[in-house]
C-alpha cells in the first residue's frame, strides 16, 4: 500500500462539476492499493498518516501530527500509484482489482476514522474521474510505502 501525503491549506474533490468533498488545513492523501495488500499494510499506512510529525508548532518545526493539531484529512484512491513502465506505456497489473480495492479502501477509511475522528475525514469518489484541487502548504509531500517502510 502506498500513500502520497501532502500538507495542505485546503483541498477539494469535484466529480461531474460538483464538489463532493472538501477540507480546510490538513492532509490530502493519495492512496494506492497493491493486489497483495493486507490489513497490516492498511494499519501501517493509517498510523503513518495520523501520526507523522509533519506540522509545525510555534517555533518548533516538524513536531506535531495531523491528529495532534485536530486537522482534517482528504483521502483519494489512486490506482496509478502502482504502475510499471513497459517502454513508454503504463501497466497497472500490480494494483488491486477494482471491486476488491473498493472494499479495501472503504475498510481503510473506516479504520482511520475509528482511530481519529470520523467528522475530520473526507474521501473522493472511488473509481470516478475526479478533479482534485489543493493548495500545498510548504510544499510538503511525503511518500509512504508499507512494503518499504524506511524509504521509498
């Protein structure tokens, strides 16, 4: 499982010209699900999203998490995080199949809501063509991979 975590001032998702979710200050997180991901991968990514010290507090840098600040999170499923190149063509066979991934993503979101606060978490629309709008704060972007836990 992979997460691209972006610290944002605000973010939103639009589907068919309608804003379906939006957050203020917090994290916009792209989630990629690999075909062999397990509950352990899900819990690892959830803990990293909630607890990584990515925000500043007063004069101290990088010392508080989204959870510490009581900020919001927007999760957007993105199968393209599990691509492979075949020449210049993209292959996505490593991504979990759609229906399985939909259930896994929903379980991940529900797990994270239970670990944090349901009202602080929004999502895109799984499988839809989405327009994601965000204002990156910093910019700060962190990539987390549950199979490669110390680096990407």
